[in-house]
C-alpha cells in the first residue's frame, strides 16, 4: 500500500515526460496481459487437440485411414492441418485408379499404391512446409510479449534519466544543492523505472512459461511429422525411378 501511494504521489509530481512514459508503460502492460491470457488459452486448446489427434491417428492401421474416414481439410490447424496437407500431396501423386480404389475402400493397406523415392521427397517437402506454417502459428504473439517486456524497463530508464536531468537543471537555476529541494524531483524521476520493472518481472515469468509450452508443442509437431513421413515411406515407397 505504501509503495502504491509513493508511486501515485511520484507520478503526480513528475514532469510531463515522465507521466507520458508511465501512461505508455501501462498501456503496454494491458496489451501484454491480454496477449498472455489469450496465448495461454490458445496453447491449452492446441495441446488438448494435439493429444486427441495423436491418439486417434495411432489407432489406425495405415497412414491414410484417418484421412479417408474423417476428410480433414487443408484449413485445419495443428497436427490435423499438417496431416491433411501431407495426405493431399500424397494422393495427388497416386494414379487416378489408385485414388478411386482407396476412396472406395475408405481404409486398409494400399498395396496397389507405390511411389518413387523422389515422390516421397515431394511429400516430405509438403509436410515440412506445413510444419513450418503451424509452428509460426503457435509462436504468433510471443514477440509482442517479448517486446513489451524489453521496452518497459528501457522506457523507465529513459524517464528516470530525463527526470534527473530536469532536477539538476532546476538545482542549477536555483543555485543551490539543497537535498530537500532536489530529492522530490529525483524521487518522481524514479517512478518510471519502478513501473517498468513491475511490468517486466512478471512479464518475463509469463513469457518463459509460455515459451516452454510452445517448445513442447513444436517438439511434438516435429516428432509427428517425422513419424508421418516414416510411415508414408514404409507403406508407399516401392516403385523405381
């Protein structure tokens, strides 16, 4: 409570530059908080859907069974999006008769389908491209948090230095080095730094927590992409160049 009173009193007594910086810091903190809450919810949903998809996918006998049964679209997100775009590319490389056979059966081992090593590489490229797109989506918004966390204390330091310069200018004009005269001005100048640190410290903690979650999700996505390409190579590679 005492700290809050000191900050409010210092804000009121600070110059226009200091007040403007504090206002900017508070606006940034509101934006950062909104991004943190939204990102935490988004990552929670992605993690849940990721686990559900992996469970359903691993229960199928062959790589195309889930695709033929559920018909996921290219606009799907997460692992399902990676899987859908990879399967789309795979099916385009198969002959029309093979595609019709697979669509008619809906599932089963595609013994009649075979791809060359070069065609497998094309499917792998589509999978990796889809993976990169999904990783960018997962990481979206993290830069906003990092920027606000970094700028808040820097803006605070700028406000403090500016306030101290004004304090020394006033002391020079008055021709006196009386501590009682300069102390209130310096105290007010320190408000911006305090506010910046109060924003940055919890911001860093939240950013690190979200970064760890993002790292776990992207790691799971990369593992799934590797498994998907491996299964495609095992099931479809067989035709010579």
